[in-house]
C-alpha cells in the first residue's frame, strides 16, 4: 500500500511536472511568436521610398532633396497626397520636409517649420507603425525627442510640437522607424 501511494504520488508529481513543462513551453512559444511577429524594423528598407526637401525660407529655393517647391509671396508650398506643406517665409531659416512611401502610397511625413519652431509628425496610414523623430540642436548642444504620433483608428494622425529653439540654430533631424533603425537624416535652421 505504501508502495502504491508512493507510485501514485510520483505519477501525480510527474503529471504536474508535465503540465508545468507544457505551460512553460506554451509561454515560450507565445513569447517567440510575439517577438518574431513584431519585427525590430517595421518598414522594409528595400521597399520604401524616401523623399525630402530642405528649403531656404527666405526665397523658397530648394537647397537639397527632390521635392518640388512652389514660391508664393508669404510662404513656400510643397504638395503631397495628405495636406500639402506650407512653410511661412522666415529670413535666414531653412525648413525641411520628409516623406516615406511604399508601393501603396505615403506611410509617414515629417516637417520642421522654422517660423515658430514647430515640428509636425504624421502617421499617414493606420498600419500600427509610425516614425520617431529626434532633433540635435547644435547651437544649444541638446537633443530633443523622441517625437511621435499617438496612433488612433483614424487613417491619418498627426501631432504638432511647439519647440523653443534659438533663431539661426542649426538642427539635425533624425527620423527613425524604431530606436535602432534610422530611416533618414536631414537638417534645418531655426
């Protein structure tokens, strides 16, 4: 009888151990699915198109990049499929605009507006991913960010960040897909 009880206890312990192992394996499998299912970089760098322009807001002259700039008396316009970009003229300043596209259209957009030092960050597709923006403010020796958009059920989400950067200050603008994945680097002048 003692032997039977001991065997029963061993069986019960083995059964509990098996269930625990199955539970651990299930948790490990779930964790691997979550990790594998959430790639470190959501945008395939080989399948995205980066478009940008750096614009002298004195006269609406494109200094760098390929986006078209249209000059008006008080602002510089850069068209796009979302809501276009309008940089007000600001002596001695340079605006920047970045667009990220794939074969289905625009994924994200970032704009730095020197007049008033405003950073606009857009998520233009409700795909569960967006971009992060970091600013390296060279004259102040400071870094600002990350700036990103709070995703909603809307197709297009955006946020405007009102910054306090000294006039004439050079700014490096880093646009990332994730903390480790730099998509693009551009510059601006406040």
